[in-house]
């Protein structure tokens, strides 16, 4: 089972959040950061919480157009997720060009 931290509300108390997360991990649950880098889903959470999955928001995926060779912000998010040893899920993949771009960078879940 995977629980998501969503971007709508900030986590008010990281000590309590980490305690809840530890309890979920004891039940073999995983944690996903939804819509990474939008709203309240920020880099601070990635550094303080034990995230298993980073879900890249569609606003970054939409930056990929036919013939695009680089999307620096998206490429940075992918690199960061890999450095954190997180699974990556790209949201809002709608075109073949987007799928191919992501796949070439090792993102296979959409």
C-alpha cells in the first residue's frame, strides 16, 4: 500500500509526520510525494521524510514538446529522484514524444 503526501496542505509538524510514517513503514507501507515541487510539496520534505516515490506533476511533463532535447527543470527533478533512490512516476503523459523523452531518462511509470 502506498500513501501519498499531497500538495494541498503543508505538514505542520515534521516530528509527528515522521512518527506516523514510521508506523506506516512498520506495516510495510510506502510513501509517495505527489506533484513534486508544486504547492507545498517541496524539497524540504524530500530531505526530512523518507520518501519512496516521487510523482512528477504534469506541468513539468507538458514542457516536453516534439523535438525537445532538454527540459532542465524536469531533468533536474528526475536526477534528484534518482539520487534519492526514489521510484519516479510521471503524471499527465499524453504524447508519444513525452513518453519517449521520459523513458530515455529512465522514467518508466506514467
